């Protein structure tokens, strides 16, 4: 079919336009009143969720305080354990053992003797130790051991305050200067 024939034969059926869905309203539809029960339920649900979050927050905060207290207690116990370990090391040192043996009246013999159990013979010199020891652990040749020294005695707190400020500054640590005009800074030019 050519273009001229197509022009000569117009289309017999007109195109129908789709029907519009819009229509005019006679009166506006009445507005439905929102139901109060649903609104109250929604507000109550939001308040319940907020209360649950606050409760969980309080619980975790309380747990954090308990954890901090237990950590501090563990640190104190670790320090006590370390101090007790140092005491044990000091008391089990050879110098401590020799010093305590000397205070009990034990003496060091010159040479060792051994007893053979099978036949009951004494091997070695077999001499009896005299009352003078060959080693004096508490004498002038002893080496100082800080673990064996008793702790210094605690001084009782003084109830009286010194009357003169000069004596108070001589006996106590120096306090930092008071800041009245801002932080002290060097003068630059």
C-alpha cells in the first residue's frame, strides 16, 4: 500500500479515548474520627520502650560500677600478693635461714659427716661441733638484705597544729603557689 492509498482510505473507527476516572463530588466525605484506643496503645508502647531502654541503661551503668570496684579490689589483692611473695622470698633466703638458726643456737660444723644406713658406720671426720660457729651470719661481715629488714615504725598522727606558719612549711612539703591572676607564664620580649 502506498502513501496515497493510505490517505485516500481514512480509518473508519474513531479512536476511543479512555474513560476518565475522575468524577465530581456532590458533598465531601465525612472525616472519620481517629480511634482513641489505637492512639493510647501507640503512646503506651512508646513509653514502654523508653522505660525499658532506661532500665537497661541503669543496669549496665550499675554493672560498670561493680566492675570498677572489683577491678580496684583485684588490684589491691595483687599488691598484697606481691608483698606477701616478697616476705616469703626474704624469709626463705639462705641469709635469713642462717640468721634464724644462729638465734636458735645452731652452729655450723667444720666438715660434714655422713651415716651409712646399711652398716651404721660414720663416714667423715665424725667430730662433734663445738659451740663456736665457723660462720657468723649476724656479724660484721654479713651483707645487708632489704627483704630482711623490718618495716619502719609508723609515726602516730599529730593532733596539734603548729602555731607558727614557718615551722609548718619547714616540716611539710612545699605547696604550689596560689593562682589568682591566671596561669603563671614566662615574660617574653
